[in-house]
C-alpha cells in the first residue's frame, strides 16, 4: 500500500494560487531534528513514501476498531529532543477516494486523537518504528552485468556524466569501477529500498579515486540467486534519497552517500 493510496494529503497554495510542491512536509520538517531534506523537501517526501510502504508491509499502521482514525510512526524521525513523530489520519467521508486523509503530525510518547465532537481518544500503545530487514552484503557473490542496458538504454546519461565517447573505454571503466567497489564493500556498499525490496548501491569512481567524495555514477545491485545483478546506473544525486529513507540516521551513511545530497 502506497501512502497516497492510503490517504489524501492536503497541499497548500502559494501566493499565486498554485499548489506548492510537497508543501505537506513543511510542518514535518520543522518538527523533526534539523536536517537538509533537499529542494522542496524532496528527500523528506521520499523518506515518507518509502517508510509508509515498509510500515504497512510490517503491519505497523494502527487503525482503531471503528476505522475512525489511523496512526503511523514516521520511520525513525524524532524531534531535536528525541521524541518520536507520528502522522494522524482521519476517516475520509468522501466515497471512492482514499480511506483516510492526513490530519496532522504529533510528537511525544503519549498521544491522543481528537474527534470532531471534541472527544479525545488515547492512542495506546502507539505504533512502533519500522525494522529495516536489510540483507547482509556478500562480497563473495559475482556481479552479473546487463551491458545492452548500460551502453544502449543509458548511453546518453553515461556520456553526459563521463564525457567518454568510446564504447570500449566506457565498458572497461564501468566494469573496473564496479569490481573495485565490490571488493571495497565495507567502505562502499549502501542499502536502499526500491519497488518493495532492498537493493545495494555501489559508488563508481572512474575519473578520481577519493572514496569519500561524490562518485561519477552509482550502480544498483539486486540479489539474483547466487549472484548480484547490476540493474542500472544512476546519477549520484538520485541515490541519496532512496538510501536515506532506510538509514536510522545520517551517521550510518557511507561518506560517499552523504556527498550526493
């Protein structure tokens, strides 16, 4: 279940009357411990979308017996003084729409839902934070490559980033960089969550070798039996929000991943 399928999310309008992008995340960003969430809180929006999906899969969305309201512990977000943050949803009375709509965000270990008649319902127990069931990286696996995809489907992207027009040099560069990062997995491998499953991200350093700096490309690895499949190649800035969503905090990040934000 996706967040936008579960609940209608109200959006605010700017001074021109246009809906502001991800405006619903503003209050949440103000409530949470200070962190850079990207332009228009893009990273926070992605964080919420991914963490709701994980929480729903783990049955961590609390819905009261009468379906009047629902409560979601928003990932591992906390306030600056360590209080957990929750989203409160109220039953949507509009037929044919999402079952709930987002009412507000609250913080604290003891929370209440306020009904329209003023009655307060204690939420006890509160829903738990998600458990990121990330598989262990296995550097003994062999990486399988889908060269037609990288060199044909992603040709323009790779040429723009690497400034290489020779297919053979591109091939050797990607292969060598991926195998080096695979060997250096303790410094490099970073998990992400995508399309309902965990994957691994490997930074590819082709034009320089500072493994704490921004890489040239980022490879996504999927489990493929006894091997890994290098699924695709991403611009570095695309990798950060997916990885941030399943990190309890930024201190868990590989330094290369932080450099992509």
